[in-house]
């Protein structure tokens, strides 16, 4: 019997990533696709004004903006990301995400071996 590595996502099917998670008023909605000691894959939908406050991670994180506009803070720098943009948040560096409008992103975190 094969072991399922990913969850909450159809396999062998073309998908539109931004449609796999929905906005909810006043909330951040997340959907974990995979999580283990090496990698974490999570979809997020932020309502306007919602944020993940500053924190650090042991892994390098890639934010792929899927819809809307968000503000990513890395260290002391702020970056605006729009649908189609990608930014890397390096490990052990404080970072945060704020939805300047409704914002969806795919977060990929790769942890050291």
C-alpha cells in the first residue's frame, strides 16, 4: 500500500492553486498540503488587514503570491508582492506578512537536513 505524502489536495488532476483556499471575513485561512522534518507546503488566504506577525523560522521560506497584494517584511525591509510575484524569506531572519488587500499565497518552507 502506498503512503500518501500530500493531503488536502487532489493528485493527478490539473489544479488552480488560488482556488484551493477561500477567503473568510476577518480571518486567515490556511490549508496544509505537506509537512515533515524537511519541508512544509501551506496555502493561505488572508482577508484584508490580517497578518502573521514577525517571527523566525529554521528553514528558508518561499512566498508565491497567488492573488491580491501583500506586504512582506524581512528584517527591517518591507516588500509589496502581487499575484505572480515570489520572494524568499531567509532562515533565522524575522519576517511577517500583512494583507494590504485580500491576499492568497503558497508558502514553501525548506528546512536544513
